[in-house]
């Protein structure tokens, strides 16, 4: 027997593409829709509202459709409290758990809509002291009340913004043919706007930053107050300090662009030097390391978190080799950031993207356009892609930020 439900949604439904997405999903699941009411916003700032009746071949298909449409901000007209079920044991929840998106969400509890805290994708919602909170599956404790199904859940997706910086013109559009100068100018203006309003900027960086000659330019960003936290791996610290001590990165003289004699051992010598000092901070504070990204971070009290991997040489003492701890440290550092700049570090960038709510602006710079595509495919649809050499990008960005606002 067929099953039906009446839903509604509001927002910038047309220009965001969400309206066509809703219709496409209904047809894809062999269901039907009937538009009961559609109010189009009268101005570019007004939202549109739609109410429609869905009819599916059976109850199971309708349930699946409703779950898909939640991502577009759709919810049933009938208002019911969220379904809460206890976790049977640590790290184990009911099979019909609600899996979160990175969009702002609300849960209906005792007749009131309550905003979900610590919004992020790929989590579950549990009650913590009576308030809904996103929690990774590994952190769920037995007996915790978990939100299940789709009743009593409202998702508010981010719509294409119409801000004065006009930055949305690049959203979901990755091209190596766009003029880098125009992109950098807008990114610089956005960074200045974030800092002017007291916001925080996080930077995810890979060792390519060093290899491409971006150290001096990134150091200028730190000195200028445009970096609040650096999230990276062991390799960034190692090759940055190798460059500070010997002028090479991976044994290549970055000025001459040629391999130096016995240069292959320079990164190991850098690790050895840091080990002798007791860590990166100690190496800077004792004057062993006198320049570079790590140096500027320590001198300007910019926190850095290094997450380890199985391929790390060393690693330096500051690198966190417990990946769960590293994830937790990353997540805590990203609290209340308004912007994240990702510089040529695919795995760290994707990991950070999974931790961010959709209203945080993300700029991903990489010579490989597939990196930005992967971020979008994983759900970080707010990502802006700039396809270029990271060293060149940082050079132009530092120059733009030096100009008076």
C-alpha cells in the first residue's frame, strides 16, 4: 500500500539548487509530489517557502525519502518530539540512529526546538544534561539517550550567500583557468573581514608549503595576526626546521633548486636536533631554531597541533601519535573558528572538513583539483577551491594582506 506525508521547507530554495534537488530525489525513489503551497521570496533577501505532499509506493520508501530530504531542510508538517532510545553499550547505538550532517540542526524536545551543539557530520545526537549534542560513535556511553529516526529533527542547510565580498561566485567551481590574483584578492578581503570582527582563522598545512618556497610568506601571515592555529602533520615541522637549519627541503636547496651533497640526511638531522632540544618549542626558545613557520608559531603564541601517521620519520616529540587524541585536539582547536585555510594537505584537509559545521568558510589551495573535489564529495560543500602552486598563492596573499584595508 502507498504511504504519504506532508512536508515543508524554507530558504533560498531556487538559487541554491535545493528545490531541484528535492524534486529529483522524489522522482529517483519512484515517489510522487504535489505542491500544496509555494511562496517565492519577493526580494533577493527574502526566503521562499514550499509545502508539498509526498506519496511513495510503501512506508519503507517514504521513510528513506524523508531521510534524504532532511539534508535539504525538509521536515514534516506534523510536529512530533524526537525519538530517543538508549545506547545498549559503549560505542554502540540503535540501528535507526540519526546520522548528522554538518548543517545547523535542531531537535524537538518536550515541545520545544533546541539547537544541537558541536555540529559536525558523521556523528550521532545524544542528550547531555538534557541538551542535544553531536558525538562521535566512539564517544557514546552505554545508556545515553540517542536521537533516532527523523521525527523531531530540523536541518537548516547553508544557502549560497550574498555577502558584500561576493565570495560565493567560486563555490563548488574548481578550475585551474581562473585568475589566481582575483581569487587571492577576495580571500585576503575575507581574512581581513574575519579578523576585523574578532574571528579566528585556522590553517591546515602540508610540507608542500615548505617545498614550494612558501615559508617566508606564511611566516608573514603569522606575524600579521592572520593565523590563530596551525593544524598539520609531522612532515611540516620536520621540513620547516630542516629548511631553517640547512636551507634545504627534502635535501633540495630551495634557492638554487638543486640537490645538495648528502642532502638526503638533512631532515633526519633536523629531527635529531629537535630531539636533543626536547621538542619544537624548546628548540625555538633555546635559540637552536631561529626562523620558519614553527619559529613564528612559538614566538607569536600561535598554537600548532601535529597529527602523526604511519609513514612519519622520527617523529619529533611534539607529534601526537595517538590518532584519537590527535582528532580530539584538532576538533577542540576548531571550536568557534570562522574560516579555515587548507594548504596542500589532502588527508589532513579532508579530516578537518569532517569536523566543521557548514557555516565555517573553507578555502582549499592545491595544485591538484581533485583534492577540492574530494572535500565536496565528503560533504564539505562550502569549500572554495583555488588550483595553483601553494608557494605562489602564499606570496600573493601575503602581499595583499600587507596593503592597508
